[in-house]
C-alpha cells in the first residue's frame, strides 16, 4: 500500500518503518470502504453465513440412516413402516447416504454385479415415494455417498449443468439440506460425520462435549448407545437401512470394524428413544402377544 500510494516513510531500521498518521488516513479515506469501526479501511464482503441448518421442533420422529439405495434391507424397512404406522409417527429424518452411487466412486469396487445408474434412480424414486406416502415430514441430510455423482461432474467441469441430486427423485414433498447435520428439539444433534464414529468412541464423546447435546450419528452402519461421560447425554448409532450382504466392499474382504446392524431409532417425548433391529420383539411393540 505504501508503494502504491507513494507514502512518505521514515525508516528507522531494516524492519522498522513508520508512516505518518495523516498520510495513512488520507490514503485510506480515498478507498471509499465501509465498516463501523474502521469504515475507511474495510469493504464488507457479501458471503453466506452458515447458520441456517435445521432445528426441528419434533416431539417424536424416526431417525434412520444409510439406505444406500438400491441396496435396501427390505425387512427392516417394512418394520420401520409398521412401527411408524402403529404409533402414528409422522416425522422422519434420514441421516445421510440415501443414495449409493458406487458407479461414481473414486475407490476400487467390483462393478460386474452393480445396478446401472438408471436402475438406482428408479429404485430411489420408488423408495422416496414410499416415505412420503407414510410420513408428513420427510427430511434428508447429506452423506458421503450422496455427492459422488456431483463430485465426478465437478471434476470434469460439468457440475453446473445439472440440478442437485435430490431433483432426480422428482418428489417435492421431501425436504433436503446442504448440511450434514441438524438438530431435533433441544436434545439431539443428528449428523453424518466426516469421520466414522463408533458408539462410545472418542469422536462421539468429543462431539457431545462440543455441542452439549445427545448425538445420533450415521455413517458407521452400527447400532447401539451409551451415556456420555456427563451421565446425562446419549451417544447413539441408529443402525442402517442397507442390506450388508448386498454391499461388495463390505463382503469381499475382512476389516476390524464392528458388524453392520440394520435398524433405526424412534424418538418419543422429545428425549426418550427406542432402537429397533432384526432381533427386536416387534410382537410386544406392535401390541401382539
């Protein structure tokens, strides 16, 4: 700036250079910038403020995750609809990875038995419709798989030619978010974290300490819960809606990760909950002996 505006400088040493206040004020006042503290110095930058994530004032709802359509676990999905209809639950939140999109994965995957992208879209549209037929408020947050198609297009410089991936569902009843997290009433922070979180693991504990809320996290495909170290909040994985046996990268080699558990969570009375999986006593929950 000194060179640009030819300010007079008093050089005291190699690192110490001083300019008169009058010279600085004169120069900056000509920039026609605005700020309440130094309105002659800074021009406000018009930018998005990332504070418009969902805070859902729900007393009850179903939280599920990781459908990886079209590889849906049909039995668990049927159970989800049974529980919702029996208890008249009208709110559903899917916490990331509704789509699978392995066709556009950067990672190696065995593609010889993979459904085509057209078939994935067709199945996903039907799945989305079944949700909006059974729930009044259906919401999706983003997961890592949901963005694979658009990441590929953007890497090719073609991303702006297409609508968001949710448009492919052709279902205006579904509400979608740019965020990978949201909150349900004052108790729950629901997310699809960038890192894979285990139930009761250090990342989950850190998230609880960071947000001072109970945490429900997708992405890991696990199910279970523990109390946070404060003894008040819950750290919960709701399970997955995907059929583990239909996923190649899970089945073709062994890992030390916990087993995937198809299931979902039911939130009741704002901060109460039930977890459902293949071994749940549905006869009791559905009123049968």
